């Protein structure tokens, strides 16, 4: 399993640049508490620069700082790889991952799943959508053959892994031949907002997107729901986890987990359009189904790296 996951890591490209605001100091040694906790979000967190989202992060940062008794800083990193690599280097201590990027980070960066945002454990899921413009002639999954396609990021669950597994299973295309034999051209949009906009603006014929992120983009006014049509919906996917760096002291990890699972501030969730939700506990085994998909796809560098 570890070998397969390491193979998947090969699709995450690009050199990690210095992360502004994370820290210019060396990371704390294994098992030692850092002077400041860095909490990282994926780029989809910054939905069109929505001031409500920023206000919610400021509230969380202030409350977490008070609860833990140590400084906490929240940053938004450029891509999935940046979140994984900074945690591997001990410079990110808490991070919001997608399910697929989490299992990579668990293997590579000692990430430990703590919680997800949901009303309850039963509802802690979302879906991957394949979408097209409303005026497109594409009606079914079969119609995507020979078209232009936008995935989100190599380490995205709903924006890459799951849609590829659907295409392989439903269209009878070998995973390694999806880019070359199924589509006219393929690109990575970088985040779910860009992927949704690519379909809405007719930049591509088909795009992959998370149902949750698409809803957030609509609420932020980045895209209009009536401009797109859903071609295919995946089965439920386990929700994106908040994880802690496994190299932190055990008592600090326990206190961080306690903070999330006891956090009850309606204003925070309301600002994020998540009324009625809370932080619900999860564990690493919740993501075994994602590991199974990654293994079944047997992803290799030459299949996805373009």
C-alpha cells in the first residue's frame, strides 16, 4: 500500500516555494511544541475573497489561540502539494485536506485525521460532479468522449481521483489512457472555483468539481447555477478532514482535538454558510475507501503528469 501511495505522490508536481507567514524559523523537533501553531487551508477556502470566510477564520484563530494558550496563525496555501509538504517539514501543524490529499499526507507527512464539518457523522459526505455548460450538446457520460476536460488538481479527490475512477469503470477506459484516448485535451484548473468557471465560461466542455465547493462558489457569486448542467454525480465521498501533524506532542494533539470537538460558536458556522453544522470526529479508517480507489486506479506518473 505504501508503495502505491508513493506512486501517487509522483503526480503532485512543482517545487514548494517559501510560504509567506508560515515561519522563517526552523520547525520544532519531533515531539516538541512549536512556538506558534500554523493552520493551513487549501486554496478553495478563499472563495472569491469572501469577507465572511475571512471573518470566520479570524474568529476561529482567536478562539483557538485562547483555548490552547499559544499563538495560532491561519494561512491559505497555493495548492495541495504545499499543504502536504509544509506539514511533512513540520511547518504546518493543523490542516484542512481533501480525502485523497489526506491519505497522501497521512503516509508522507504524518497527518492524523481529527474531524470534519457536518451536521452529524451520517451526513459527513459530499459528491464529485462532472459538469458542462447548460447549452452543451453533452447529455450523458458517454458524450464526453473526444471533448476538452478540466480536472482540479492531481491530489484532489472529487476533482481528479473519483472522476477518473468513474471514467475508467463506466466508459471502459484504462486509467493510464484517460487523458490520451478519452479526451481531446486535459488541463488542471488549480482549484474547484476555476474548474466550475471553466465549464460555465465554455473554456472546456467538461469539468470536475466538488458539490460542496460548487455550492460555495454559487453563494459567493462566482458562478451561476443555471449556467451549468450536471452530467454525472458520484457516490457519496467521505468529507474532507481537518488533520493534525503527528509530530506534535501527544498532549497538544489531544487538546487541539478537544478544541474542535467542543467548539460551539454559531457565528463561525453561519459566516461559512454552514448553519446547523459542527466539527464531527473522524479517524483514519474513514478514508480506507479512498485508499481502495487509489489502489484500484494504480496511478503512475506517466498516466497523469503532463
